[in-house]
C-alpha cells in the first residue's frame, strides 16, 4: 500500500530520492515469515518507515541530495537504520532534503524540489522536507528526519504533522552524514504523538561507536502517554515571540490558544524570558557553517565524493589542485558553497577569535538562559516558525530571508535540548500551523506527555 501511494504521489510531491521497492517487499516478507513461525516481533513489525537521505543505508544509495554523493552507497548502516531493522520495520526508501541538510525549503536539493501535499505551490519546509511530505501525503506512517537548526520541526509544522528533535546525544549520530556535529540530531516524524514516541523508543540509546552518544537509560516513552492530567506542570510562554516583528498573527493566536488548552488541563502558565534569543540566528549561522566547512572538507574527489573528469593538466596550480577544485565546484550546489566559504572565513587565522570563539561564548549564554527558564517552568511553549509554508521560489534567492525561518528553532540545537513541533490548526489559506514545546535535556517523556495531552 505504501509503495503504491508513493508511486501515485512521487511525480507531484517528489518526497523520495530513492524508493527501495524490492528491499521493502523482502523485508515485509521476512516479517510475515517470522509472524507465521510464531517468532517474537519487534515493536515496528511490518511498519513502513521512510529515512532521510543523509542517513547511511548499506542496501540503498545515500546522496544527501547532492551531486557530490550521487553514486555513494555506504558500506554500513547508520545506528538508527540498524535499530529500525532490529525492530522489524520496513525501510521503504530515502527522502529528499536540502543538499547536506542546508536549507529550510528542500529547494537546494540537487534532485528537484519537494512539494507540500497541502498545497503543491508551497514548500514542505526543510531540510527534512521529503520526510515530512511523505507522512503528510499519507504514503508512510513514520519517517526519520534530522534537525541541526530546525530541520525536523519546521517541515513538520509546514506539513501539519508531529516532529521531534531529541536531546543532543539521545539518538546516535553514527552513520549520519555530518553537517554541524555539535548540533545535528536524528529524530522521529509522524502524524501523532504516540507514533513519535514509538519511533523514538526504537531509535534512542547508547552507541559506543559514537563519542557524543549518551549512556543513559531509555524510558518506555509510550507508557507516559496514558494520562492527560497536567496539574502541577508549569508551562513557560515566551513573550518575546509575540513581540517579534513579522511573525504571522495566526501563529501567535495558535500559541495563545494552545496555552489556554494546557491551562484547561491543569497546567500553570508562567511568563519567562530568554534574554539572548535575539542572538540565536547569528550564533547558529557562525557555528553551523564553521563545523560544516570542516566536515565537508573530506569531499575532495579523491577520498570521497564526485570526481571531475575534466582535470586541467596544464593548470598553474598543478593537476591535483585542479582535480580538487573542479570536483568540488561541480559536486556542491551554491548554498553548500556559501556555507563552506562563510565557515572557512570565520575559522581562518585572525578571524576565528572574532567570530567562532565569540559565537561559542554566546552559545554558553544562550544555554544559561534556558537553564534559568527551566528553574521557573517545566516546559516552554512557543511558535515553531514565523510563517506558515511559503511559496516555492519565494525565499531561495535571498539567504537571509531563508535563515530567518529558523528564528524559533535553533535555540534548542544550540542548547542541546529536546523540542517537539505539534500541529495546531490552519491559517486562512488552509495551511497547517505548528506550535513548539521545549524541555530540559533528557526530559523527552515530559515533552511527549504534555504534547499528547494537547493533541
Ligand atoms: N535551516 C537551517 C539551516 O539551513 C537548519 C537546517 C537543519 O536543521 N538541518 O542550516
């Protein structure tokens, strides 16, 4: 069923970079055989799951939606992919994304844009746009995205689904092609909170091959969803959000409405402040490109990635430099090149103190704001995005406009916190609106419990 739905929607939505029909059918057959033999089945037995094309899969290509990795087939599975297989899930294919996860609209993909199933003139968001769109289109019930600065939550909001960025380190990054290693996190996307909880249970946990993976007990997230009694829970509302110029009034109204819903369930609404929130976007757009420029240096056409077939043997810099330059010029798209240039500049001698070190200091202040806020509140409520899904083509020529899509999401990445995007109605054009809840590190259970009570 999932395969035929993908077939019906692929031309109009383009959510997938690769559909693994054969492997999926084989996997489903294996589950059936296990079931017939009375063997114990994993918690995702037979469930089709789509995987963002930045996660390594040994039996499918992994392109990061880049020409650079167009022909890359990893020799191993990412930990989250192994865990899906161990849970008897059926991996149905790889989803389209912004190239190397850099973007907020899936328009920087080298393999064509993904469209929003609610309105195909609009973006599904990004960078996990394909992962959000295939769930919203009803093709698959679950998908895996990644979130470096909002790439799970923003597309979830634009597509009217639920998406969660877990605590940094809660889910292993082993086999996730790195964008910004100190910010990247894999997470679940689905229609509902119980489905997100189930998928998180399947993928979370310690991975000894990942030095930033947390060696902490993984609770049974589904178990916390039973009650809807929020008495005693303090929910902090970010009032700066309401004052930020340019935010869609329908989104502010949805956040206020959500606060009332939580209140009616017994939660106490408290006002909190995050004084350095105006520095979130500038800090993120120094740190993320710095880490990206370093991570992407491996794609040189020799060790990894596309290699040019037009080396200039007479180049004044020699054929090796020519091969390197041409391979990278041909393999990377313009947004990736912009990030590499910004990152290289901000890390270069004489500028590193001024930009990179400074950004790390501000990052600590941002983290401090959250620590203080969580002294007064158990969860924070706010918007996910300043607008609902925008039209394809509207922001792609203007990077600053695109970067401002991340206004409310990058804080959780800079501080390493878990955060969830929940559908909360539609705007006047029928496009979905998302609201965001954020929790202290490792408090995914609290986040899911409150999110489920709202849903
Ligand atoms: N939009 C942000 C960026 O372009 C976030 C991307 C992400 O979370 N992968 O960097």
